[in-house]
C-alpha cells in the first residue's frame, strides 16, 4: 500500500511505495528535497512533519537536537510513511530537466594536489551529455556495488568531462584505490561505473541576494563549480568566500581562489586555518571558518549561504548563523561530506 506525501508550502505531492523513504520517493517523482549523504549521516535532509505517522529509524536521535525532534523534525532519507503525510520543506523544487543516469567513465587525468588530495578528471560518454546543476555530485559504483560520492568540481561541459577532488581516507575502499594504497592501483585510462547527478547543492538563480560561500577541505569542489558557472553565465552577485582548513596546505587551490578575488567584481576570498604549525608561517585568519563569517558579517539577514564540507562545520554554521546572525534558515543551502566511517558512527 502506497502513501501520499504533500510538501508545503509549494504543494508538491508524490506517492511513497512500500519500503521507500520519503526522500527516495520524492526524487523518483522529480521533487527535489534538500539532501546530501542519503544515509542518515548528516542533517541536510531535515524536514518538519506537519501531519502523518512514519517510521523514523535511529539516525534522527543521533543527528538532530532534542528540541528539533520535539517540534516534529526528522531526516527524510530515513522516514518511511505509515500513513499519508504532510511535510514542510521550503527549499523543495521540481527537477524535471535533470535525469539521473548510469554511465561508464574513463580516467583521463590524475594530479596529486597535496599528499592527501587528488584531482581526477574522468570522461563520460561524449555522445551522451550529462545535464546537471553546478554543485551536484556523482556516485562511483564499486565492484561489490558499494557507492562513493564526490562533488563535481566543474559545471557541465560540452566535452562531458568531470573534475573531482578526492581526499584520501586511509582504509577507504575507493580512495585507497585512487591513491595506490591498494592493489590494483588506479591508473589513467581505468574504467569506472558511475551514476549521476545527485544532490540539492546548487545556485538558486532566481535570487539576487549577496552570497556567502563556506567550505572546509574538499568542500571547495562544488563551490568551484558554482563560481565557474556564475562566470560562464555572467551572474554578478556579491560573493564572500570563506575556505577553512586545519593547515594552509588544506586550502589546496588557494591561488585560484585568490585569482577570483582579483578578477571577479565584488568577490572576496578569506582563507581560514585552525591548526597552523610554526613551520607553516601562517599570518592569515585563524580559528573555525564559520566563526570568521560571523566576525565579518554579524548580520546575515540579507544574505544567502552555501556551506559545504564536514558535517560538524555545516551543522554548526547553520545553527549559529540562524540563531546569532539573523539568517533566514530557508536560504541556508548545504552539502555535508560524509565518509563511510561517518555513516557507521
């Protein structure tokens, strides 16, 4: 027996089949709810249940605050309806122009940017252009059908090539392969299986509000795609880009970000380092990256925020920006990078 879900305030509706989560059914119906990991490891798909009964699973108890649970919030990637439901998701939108497809990919380039970040360029079938929003992600399907997700670091291109920034997670099934820590090691011309596009992290072009981009580590990848898309489309909105890392080397394309600040009108770049060593000779901003935003922009009521990186950064930024800086929660867009270890935890 299927159940109907209505999404407020837009009024979208879709059917959820037995065994489906609310999020999976929404995506199947071309209704995009906010989401990142799809595995209960982050809070991006958090939504409020206005009416109806559902199985919530255990993840919301670990991810959400008790006051959020008391107000009816849950994780839509884990929610399985037991009755018809009405939910609230102000960021929901239709995506009938985007189709998720499985495609083979060939590795064209492998460039080690730091000791633990690899820039990959893969070639998708040239005759089958992948349509996606700059900022979305691609999934690699491993031989045992496990999946690993990486943001696409460039907007769609006519040559159907995709750039990725892969951080090495020692022991990781995919990243050990990429970094040669397992046998066989990835080499150029290797073939991979992919499925894309996924994710709700992309620029809302109907707005003209100024933008704050916040990234930690390889959370830079989708920000890069969005900035390049804005350049390609001639979108001129004020941008403040804050990129955080533990060490200066973690801000692995600082030259490119500094170039944007010099060449793009109304674009400001602020690198922030939390754990610099004496040998780094770092003289820039220090501390948590989202605290730097709050110091510079104590009033965010007129801004939109796009935050990407570690779940703890994304969640703290949303909480603090809304509670202390007057940000409208409906214009905080997020992509939380979760590893397999995060999902297990």
